[in-house]
C-alpha cells in the first residue's frame, strides 16, 4: 500500500451499523463517489480510504481508524484538513479525535521554529514556567492600551499579548497601536531591567498579515498572536514559512468545541503547523474543557515528537493569580500561564498584581 | 447608542441562569474582561456587548439577542466572525443562529457580484432551474478527469465543478488538470452547441489562489469552486474583491454541523461575503440536514435583501436523477441541482444519464 496517514474518528453508532458507517466515512473522506463506479485500479488501490480498525468504546460510540492516502492531501494544509474532516465535519455523529502522520508529513510541515526552548530563551526563563497577560479592553485608543501595557511591563511579566479582539479598528488602528504599545513596553523594560515581550494580534488576509508582521518587525517585535481558524490555516503556514524568526502564539477563536477534539486541533495540529505557543481555555475558568482535555492538549503540544519541537501550552480563560500553584502543579514548568482580566480587575493595583503573579510563578517550587 | 449589529444565539440554560449567561456572552464577545475593571466611559457605552432580548424557547433553551458594536468588527471578515462567535464557539451550550446587519455593513461586504441572475445568463437558463455535477474521483490523471468532463458536457449539463477533493495533487496538478478539463469541455460544447461551464476547485493560500485564478482565466473559465472554511474567509473576500467577474461557488467542507446554524453560515453569511452559488447537503442524502434546515438555508441564500443579490442554493450530497421533480417541487426554479456520484454510477451510460438529468430539469413544469 502507498503512504497513508491514519485518521481516528469517534462515531456514534450501533454495533450493526458501524462497519457500513466506517466504510462510508472512508469513501466520503477520499473519492466521495460510489466505489462501484470507479474503474481505475490505481484509484481503488491507492486513493480510496481504508478502514484499518473499528473498536467499540462501550458507550454507544466506536473508534474508527481510517488509512487515508498522503497523496490526496496536497501537500497543502487546507487540503489536509479537507481530507481529514471536510465533508465529515457536517455529520454530527462523528468527531475527529486524532491523526497519526507518517514521518515524511511531519518533515513537510516541520512544527514550531521557536517552540518551548526558543521562547524560554526570549523570556530569559530557563528553569521556570513563563507568564503572559492580555492587553484589553478593545475600544480604548492606542494611547490607553499603551498605558496599560506599560503597567503590565512594569510588573515584570514575560509576555503581553493583544486581546484577540484587537484587530485594525478605527479606535486603535494596528500600526498606531503596535508602535505605541511596543514603545511603552520597551520604555518600561529599560526601567525594570527585565525582558517583556509584546505580541500584537494579527488579522485579515495574507497581504494584510504580511503588512502587519512588517510593522511588528519595524517596532522590533519578534512574537505575534494569530487565530488560525479565523485567518485560515493556509495563511498561518505561509507566515510560518516566510518569517521563521517570528514566534507565533495561536488563539483558539472560532475553533469550536465539539467537532474536532481540542487536544488534536489546538495541541497536535497547531503544533505541527508551526505554532510556538498555543492558548486554550483552562479547566475551571469561563469554559468547559475538562482537566482530562487540558492534560491531553498540553501533552499533544509538548510531548516528545521526533523532529518536531515542543509547543508551549498556554492555559487561559478566566484564570486568577491564586490559581498559580495549582496550575503549576498540574502542568509543571513547561507551560506559560496567561492571566488577563484577573490582573486588570486589580485596577489601580495593576502593576502590583502583575508583579505578584510574576513572583508567584518565579518562586514556585519546581522540583 | 452607536451602530450595532444584532447577533442571535441559542443558549441551553435554565431560567434562573439565563440572564447571567447572556450577560457573560455579551462580555465574552466584546471586551472579554470584567466590566467592573473598565474605567473608560466610551468603552462602557459603545463597545461592551448589550443584551437586547432573551426569549424562552420552551425546550430548555433560550434565544439571546446581543447588540455588538459594528466598530469592533474591523471592518474585516475574520474579525467579524471573531466578534460574532470567536470565543463563544468554544462553549458547547451556545450556537450562533442568525445575525441582523445594519445597512452600512451590507454595503461594506456587498454580497454576490454575479449571483442568481448572472449565473442564469452564463448558463442560458432564464426560466428554469440549473444543473451541476461533480468531477471525480481524485486519483485519476488529468486526462482521465478530462475524459469524464467531456462525457458530462456531451450530456448537456450546465455546470461541472471539480470535486472539492481535487487540489494540486501530483496525480493531477492544478494547471495541467484545469487546462485539460477546460479544453475537453470546450470541445464537447462545440459538438453539442450547448453551454457547459467548468469550475475548478481552488485551494491554498492567497498567493496560490490568485495563481490558480490566473490559470483559470487563461483557460477561458469564469466560475470557480472554493471551500471558504478551508481557505479562510479573508482569502474569499480578497478574491471576491479582486476578481468581480469570476463567479464563486462555495463548498461547505469543514463548515461543521453544530456550532453555527447552516442557514446562517452557508446561506446568509456566505452570500453576504460574495458567494454566487452555495453548495450544501440536501435532506434525504448522505447528510443529516432536515428539510426545515434546507428550506431555511435556501431562503437565506435567495430571499430579497436590499442591495444584496441572490445567491443560488445548490443542494447536493447523494442526490439522484429520480429525485429531480421532488427537489424542484421543494426549491422551485431558483436553484441549481447538483448530482455527482449519482451520474457517475451510470458508468458507460454517463453521457446518457447526464442528458436525462438535464432533460428532467428542463422539462419540469415550473408553473
């Protein structure tokens, strides 16, 4: 058999129907036409999806492993997603749970260029977890955002990312905002003697994204935030390829909850596609991911994977400083903790609260 | 109050919790931080999302109408989606059901450039429904696909779209395939004296998409197929703007089933963003959309909308020729019926089966 990847689905079904259902998915995700109407022996042998295994999960659902021809996937990231889940995303009895890639595909996408190790160097945080906060609210003018960024930086935090809602709105246009915030953070760093990196949130089409990266580089920034499911994965891959020295943090906006397992999409796939740090909703916050989902997602992001650097898991979504020890117990040191609103809620004590967050992470006992 | 759009969500909740839940979504989809930590009066007045109405649906769910500031949405399509559903897409108790746009936003996006009326002209089908089929299976060489395209065209069909699985694979590279299929269809049209349009499937990043449109134009084509949720909506909008004479048919791959109501995403939003014809899974085929969902989707695509041309609904997904009268009873004449595998299953009778499909649509009594 030619090169195949293995796509792993969870399918709600009864025992009598599952074999036919698995076969139907194998056809849907490959040739999408009646197999009996195909004459070509190469298509039948090398292209039609193959059911490799079906396993009863004992809960009214089955794990179905399909072998899909690597040749059908492009090579292009959008087409890969198309073959993995294009039409089947519209079947609400199926979720995409995992993918096993042959080595050649890993090399083709290549994973993070900066990754955990590179971000540690940029943050000057070799032996500890990293910290991050979020710059908001949108609606403030650039000067207002820059003032908040300055106060975060004076607290000594490692990373300040734009709220993913900051785009190119007229109340804080991208170029103006990024220059103002980059300057404010740089000035604060000169006062503290510490390193804080500011990540602007990119948006728009590929031309606009390139323009925004150029503006970011001109402001001496080397990290950015992107929501891959909003800009589109093909744009992410293009930027990853064109700007290997720019670290990319991903935001999960529009990534949904139910149809592609979060550990796969936000952990494994984003990592494979080159994301250096992946933001996701931690358990116990404003979102409903379970501890098991968060654990699996962090594992997918940073577990050893031949030839693919580790991506930093960034749990977020309603976190607070008092949860730092518990989060570090849970994730260990290979993590970046993100607290946004939880710091901003301190209002006039913002810098002190940021410093307390930073100290709490630095002083944690990482045995 | 400043300009607002209204986003309409369906939220699973009990009656005691729904007000707080609605407020939480309004904050999540606007400033995404504690309102109590916001000082700026303009942000509080103009930017924070507003709960406009909550209505009990009587089934354990509520309709929640939020007013979201137009200023937060960009103006950019990705940022619009971000504000509509970015973070809330990760809450599995919420679906995005509908959006009401103020007139300025409609004008900004502009809707289809060709639309129903323009496609009717291109097909020479003023008084009847249009027909479409799908070129497959992938894995065939370009010559094999061109031979099938020729046989479809000899049957007199209006449109032949590439299977959405056809990308730039090495067994049928885009440029080679498109030239071969365009030539084959043009030759067949010279024999039949009829008009058949071939739509290549585009994929990749914006640079690659532009390159593929250029190749398509060189092959004298004026219609293409795009899967917006795979290439990313920002790329769709860029192409729509740059190539106003190219008709765009959308494919729903990766559009999911559960989190954004299909009538909204595949009908209303794709139409607003400029799609001329929208493919979706018809009821009673391989997918699970109900007749009510299909009806609502078709309505969203083609109902009168001031300043926005109609988009052609294209029901598909396991349709067969014997269903033509029933589908035309259901959708009326303002539709394009798509039968792919159902024609290919006729094998050596492919041209005859295609002609029978075409005749059935042409001879239907459209009173």
